[in-house]
């Protein structure tokens, strides 16, 4: 069994994975592979998963060993932000050609590593294996080991060719590379009783910075964030942390569990989305640190900060609640957001008609049931047609999802808000919760949606032209035809007497009662009486004009 195959099998047997834990031993040996259906690759391959998991390390050079399309399709596809170096946003690739495929690309990889060190001199280089070099047999482990020795600089192989599995598997392969080659290789300058790791947090749109001031106020130091706004030296010395918070278990559960196993760092899975979840995560961090030796006054100071921030956040979102009354939201996402964002939306006063659980663990689903009730509508896999129908039938007033689903909402002419990794706004923490409410309100109240639902000018014109050419339109345009059509109308359903016959009899004989009208016409049915009475009380001049 190859090293890569052994690593993949090890990930499939991950005891910290809730889905894996519910399987029998025989099922675990089969792993998480299943027959792919057309379109299954839309969520990304293993290489893509590894790249998005590690690219937020900002001072590292990320070198993609493969054709240029692999780097082109994966570059900057996670909206992380950096407070320092922007090297991570520079695209490096070996750009393999047909000749390299025939003769091998190892020499080209060595040359690319040397060129990056000469021009950029980063603290480390991450080398990503893709499908083609893996299939032709390029040994990036050997190349990276030789380059590390030659240049006295960490060159880390990330074995994650796309064909081995899904994007989520790539996340975990990236984590395995950190565990094997990075974590524990350096020591921090100093340690404190308040050092923590954030695992599976990617600082999307800079949202980590909305929580970090609160941690700084409490004296809690983020020793390492894996990987949002992270630095190589920080993750290399992350094994000295006192506690850890796992933000996305779907992508980094193996890292959190193995760091607890190897270095004794306890962790919990938490969320900074929503007011109550943010408060609970701060409490959990304080509790773990105190258990590991931090001063007990940390608990009191944490409660004081929580009380202040909650009071501000509740006051800030209160004016929006009347505007959200009766509004329903459809949440199409996955993983930790399938339940953490639910809590945030409920706090804002919105009703959830359903949430996607396609990428959620068993614990995620249990949290959803706690928030939405046992009858919660959890969507395993909703097709675009089903999404469109739900929105078009007004079962939801707004959809919150990633970019792949936005066109369904636009086609249904319904409000949509991006909450996935490409989003432009930060929704983490108390400040982020208020921002989320503001953006939802902007989307729901935008006049654009009402205008979008109106028929297009050319459609309205075509409909008007069609009506003008219809027989009804011709009658309306000709007064004589219109009057003839009016007099031909039957006054009831039980007789064949038309309105013109009744009006002529009344005018010719001066009739003033229903009985008299019935003597001169065939309007003898019981249901005709009210119609005849209505005609008799009309103006004589009108009847005379009609008769003439």
C-alpha cells in the first residue's frame, strides 16, 4: 500500500468523525468512497480542498505541481484576509507541459522551488500534488525532502491529487501534512496560560478580527490559527497551546483529535456565529483554560465581557425584528454553518423553513434538532428545480447560500444573500451578527425584487398587442359592436331571454313590474326576478337610448 493510500485509509478510519463512528467495521474499511454521479465534482476535488484549507497561511509560498489550469481554477477561491504578508496571494505553479508528462516533472519542480527561494525567500514552501504528476509517478516527497536539506528551509509535500476523492477529503489530507511535517517542529518565543489554537477557522472576509479584540481584552492569546491569517512559525509551534477550539469539524477534526492525543491539548467544537453561540464559545474557552491552570478570575471577566456585548447586540438588532415578522428563510449550506447560522437567524426573528445538511455531521444534525425542533426540515440534497419551486411558491422569502445557488434565487426573482466562503461581509461574533441582520434587511427590503418580478417592457407590449388583435378588443373599440354584445347577454341561466328583449318590452309597453315583464316575454324563471328588478329601476333615458 502506497503512502498516499495509507493516509487516505487512515482518514477513512478517523474515530473523531461522527459519520465514520456510526459505521460498522466492515463499512469503515470501505471508506467514504461511492460511485460518483454527473455533476458530483461541482463541490471541488481533493486538491482543491487541500489548497483552500492551507492557502490562508499568509507568509507561505504555495506551489502547485501540475498543469497551469489546476492553479488557475483554485487560486484565491477562499475569501480569506491577511493582516501581514500577501505572499499567499501570489500564484506559483510548475506549469507541466506534454514533455514533462513524458519525461517526468521532478526536475521542473526542483527548479521552481529554487526560483521561489531566490526571489521571495519565504519561511516555508507548500508543494501541492495534483492528478497528472501523481499518475506519472513524480515523487514529491523525495523532491521536497532533498530541497529542504539543500536550502535549509521547510519544503512541505501536500499529497492531495484530485482523483483520490472529494474536497472534504482534501481538507483532511492537508491537515495530515501539517501533523506530519509542520506542527511541533518549532518552539514559540514564550508561552502563557492563556494560549489557544483555533482549528478550521479561515478568517473569511476578515471575520476573525471581529472576535480577536474580545480575546485580547480577556488576555487570551491565539497562539495559532489554522489557517486563517496564520503564519508558518505559529502553526509550527502550535503544540504548546493550552486549549483549542474546533470551528469546522468537517475539515479539520483529524488535526484537533491528533493534537489532543499527541500533545494533550483539549478541544471543543464551537461557533462564533450568532449571539448565544459566541457567548457559549467564550465561556468554553475560559473554562478549558482555567482547567489547564489559568487564573480563575478569567471566568468572571469573561462573563462581564459577554454581558456587555450581548446587551449591545440585542439592542442593535431589536429594531429589525418587526420588519422580519412572518419572514421565512431557506438555508442552503453545510457543515458547521448548517446549525450555527440557524441560531443566528432565529435570534434575528426569522423563521427557518429548511436547512441543508449535505456536509453536516451527526452532531450538526442533533444541534439543528435542538434549535428547530424534532420535526426540523433537514435537506440532504435539494436539486435546483426543488429550490426554485420552494422560492417561487413563496414558501421562503429569502435564500441564504453559496454562490452556486444564487442563480436559482435570481431566476425565481427572490432575495438571496451569500454566506459562503466567497462572501464580502464578515458575520462572526457580536458585530458580525448585527451585520448579518443588516444585510438580510437590505436584501429583503430592496425595491429591486419588486421591479424584477414585473413583466419585461417587451413582454408587456407583446401582451397588449395580442389583446388588441383579439375579438374582445375589437368589440371594445367599436361602440356599435359593444352595444350589440351587451344586449345579447342572457339575464339568467334558466332561460334564453336576452337583455335587449327585456329592455325593448319595457320601453315599448311602459312596463313597471316584474309580472308585466313576464307577460310580454319568456323571462318566467325564478332566478330572473332580481335581474328584471335591476333593469326596472334603471334610468328610463338609458333604456330608451338602448332600445333606439
